[in-house]
């Protein structure tokens, strides 16, 4: 019993029952009226068109046959010489009585000389050699005429009669009143449009054809849909009324039961801020049980989210404090190590020991510079800035340089790039090793450090260190072989890229991965 009540209260069942009961009568009426109107209209149009095209073909055939008889009598009389110009005059009077344009005709002998004919110029389209050859009737679409050909019994005289579009339309026009019709004659691939409709025929239309005598010519009549009748109006408007009723009833039901409550629920959820507890059902009045359940679900989810948000905020704050404490301790430890190295360096008296302590301190300072830059960018998660790292490291190296290398200049040219800490540490050590090597080799020169993106890539850059002190020499080779070579090789392996050296230009180059 509870399942049955729940099914009856479902919004989908309510909408289905309401729409079915409301639209069933309209649907039946519209269906019957549409089918009957369409069927009656199609039958009437087809029957009327069939009668009209048959009637037009018969009238045109009879008229052409009558003229051909007159042409045959005239051609036979002129070919035997039994009649003179009086026969041509009688033929002209006969054709003029049918055609208001004067009835164009032309009679030629076998030599191509005109015996008699109309005063108007002969339409183009029929050559001299084709006058005695071809079908009894031909279409000339280019000039817009139908030509009827009659050859005398002795094959010495040919009579030609030309019929214009106006004349053909007058003869072939049916007695039934058909609006927006088109008449055309077809003979093989040739089509002669006799009459054009008042409106275009691009819409739905019906065409029927009837054969003329000569039998190779077809008369085609094309008719648009008949004018709108009462039955067609009903067939058109009843579906619209049904659609409007369906849309109105459906909108009313859906708006009251679903759309308006969902809009309120969406606005409540859209205005939700983490940590709040949603109470959307306080503003919704709806019998739809599904939306009530959805609102309760959102409330429960918001409660869980608020609880988890508080726990995550507390855990994040604790983690941030721990991270700051770790960085602070690391920084203090590095400072203690640097201070201890400085104290031991002051107590040393041998130049080799002093230089060894200074070399160690430079590497500790390099690690400290990486740590400070990484900690500065930690909150924004952008990685270590290459420009700031190189600048600070260069200043530190110049500050701890030997006395003779205090004027060693370092020029920096770098794009605004960021790298991970895994890349920053070996780069800092690589810069330290090469700058120290250059200072020891020739402290009176300087160095140019360049970091530029590779062309066409945003995740890879090239680090260049150029200095005259890094050019190839015996002293340079000895120091690399003794100490710096193994360190540089190890650092290039950490960077997973070869370290290229141009001994002529004094240039070291290596590709590094950057953060896009």
C-alpha cells in the first residue's frame, strides 16, 4: 500500500496522467481531420491535373494535326506545279485565323530556295540541311518555338510551321481553372517551357504528362498544392492548438512541480559557501517528493562538508606551521654550518686551507640560496624563480671570491622562468663550480650567464655560462681533470642532460626543464 501511494505521488506519473487525459480528445480530432483533409486534397488535385493535362494534350494535338493537313496540301500542290501563289495565300489566311501573331510558315524546295512564307524572319535553330531530315515536329528551346515539318509526297518541297510560346499556351490552356500551373514540352533532352506560374514551384508540387502526336513529344503540367481549404486549415491549426494545449498544460505542471522548486534549490546551492549548512526546503513548497528528498540530501551533504572543511582547515593550519618550522630549522642549521666554516677559516693559516674552507662555504651558501628561494615561492606553488636564484647566487659568489677576484663581473640575462627544487639544487652547484673555476683560472675577466627558452617549447630552457676564463688551456684542462670534471659530470647526470663545452668560445651550455 505504501509503494502504491508513493507511485501515485510521483511527479512523472502525475504529468503522464494529466497530459494523457487533456490531449487525448484533441489528438484524435486533429488526427482524423488531418488525414481526411490531406487525402481529399491530394485526390482532388491529382484528378483535376490528370483531366487538365489530357485535355491540353488533345487540343494541342488536334490543332497541330489540322495545320499539318493544310501544310501537306500546300506542299503537294506546289511540288507538282498545279497551284501557284494563291495556294500560299490561302495557307496564310488559314494559319492567321488560328494564330494572332500571323502564323509563321515557310516553304522551301529541295535546292533551299524559299517558295513562299511569312513576312517575319524565320526563327533560328533549323539549318538548311536539316529541313528535309528529322522528326515531324521539333522543339527549339533556344528560340522558344515548336516547328512542325511536312514534306511533299515527291520529297521536293518542305513546309515548316513555327509555333511560339504564346500560341502554344493559348491552345494548350485547359478549360479548368488551375492556379500556379506550368506547361512544358519535352522531346528527348530538349525542354521548352510554355508557361510560367505566377509563383515559383520550389515548394511541393505534382506533375503529370501526356503524349502528343507526334508521339515523341510529351506535354507536362506541373501544379502546386491547391489553395488552402477549410479542411486544410483544420489540419494545420488543430495540431497547433494541440501543441499549445500540451505546452501550456505541460509548462504549468512542470513549473509548479519541478522548475520553480529546482530554481530555488539551484540558487540556494549556488550561494553556498564552504562551512555553511544548507536548508533549502525552508523556501520550497512543492508536492514533488523527489525534490524534497533531494533537498534533504543536499542538507546532509553540506553538514558533512562543513565538518570535513573544519577538520581540513585545522589540519592545513597545523601542516603550514610544521612546514614553516622545518624551513626555519633548515635555515638555522645552514647558517650554523656557514658560521662554523667561517670560524675554522679564520683559524686557518695556510692559503690552501683558507681556500678550501671558502670553497666549502660557497657550496653551503649555494644550497642556502636555493632553500630561501624555494621557501619564498612555496605559498604560490610556482617553484624556484630562475632569475632571482641566479642573481642572489652571483652576489654570494662575488662576496666569497678570493681577493684577486673581487672585481670579477657577472652579467645575467634570464627569462622569467621557474624550476623545481630538484632542478634548482644541481643548477646552483653547477653555477658555483663553473664560476669558481673561472675565478681561479682568470680572476681579471668576467662571466655572462644566460637562461632562455628553447624555440617552440615552453617546458625547456638552455643555460649558458660564457667567459674568457673558461676557454681551453693546459691549466684549465688540469683543473677539470683533477677536481671539477667529476663534479660537473655528476651534476649533468642529475639534470639528465649533457653539459656541452665550447673551448674556443669559453662557453658551457646545458638544457634544463622549466615549469610551463
